[in-house]
């Protein structure tokens, strides 16, 4: 996965973007085309030689999409998504999200994983689950996340990101999507 993104980034660096017109989404008839929407700061780190993809990004294919979310302990998760261009010219990307997948407790207990004892990890996960039940009334929730994007020249601006638990426990906090896309997203790839 990382090698594919690195290839696309290098290809984009060697292939100039069109001088005029908006960021180009893949043509529905062209197999293999894709557009990657990545935060400018992350793109700069990759061009500077960083091999770690430590930021969220969106890949748009002719008939689907994916959203990548990094995890602090290792790698990240890539969610399958759908996309649609709305009448206003805004791109809507939607994907199913689960608070258990990115593992709120796993992220919190990631430093514990370096210890030799599996018991320390188990204890951390149990304490974290108890904390989640205390705060949210449950340990996980699944819900759709919708990202709306507006395109300009060679980048996209996030209009909104919406996603929260449709069935929260009364009197408790509501789970919400916590992924981040910092700054404008640069369009790369073809």
C-alpha cells in the first residue's frame, strides 16, 4: 500500500498537473485511474523523503473511493467508501466507520504493547473498556461518516466532516468521528 502511494506521489512530482481547470477526478470509463487527496503538509514530508504516511488521505477511483486513517502504533486502516458529485459541484465521500476498528483502547494502550507482559496490555484494555462504558455507556459504535469537499485548481477544501453515533446512550457522551484532515488537500495522481 505504501509503495503504491509513494509511486503515485513520485509520478505526480514528475508529471505536471494541468495548468488550467479544476482538480481532475478519475474518468468513469478509465480503468486504473485514481486521484489522491492528501494534506499539503503530509505531501511535503513525503517529497522530503519521509517513508511514513502519518496523515489521513482520500483515494478516488472511477467507481469507488477509500479513506486512509493512520494509527499511532503501526500502519493504519483504509476504509472502503463511495463518492458522488452533488448538484452544487461538491464531492461527497461516505464510508462506514466503527469506533472499535481504529481502537480507542488500542491507541491508548499502544505504548503498553512494548512491554514483555501480555497481562499489562490486557489490564490496560480492560481499564480502557471500563472507562468507555463510564463515559459513553458502551464500548463501541458504528455509523456512516460523510466528507464534503469543494474543488479549486489543484486542491480540495473540506466543507464538512459529519459522523456520529445515531444511537447514543442517554445521559452519556456521544461517539463521533475523530479523524483529521489538516488544511487543504492536494490532488495528485491520474
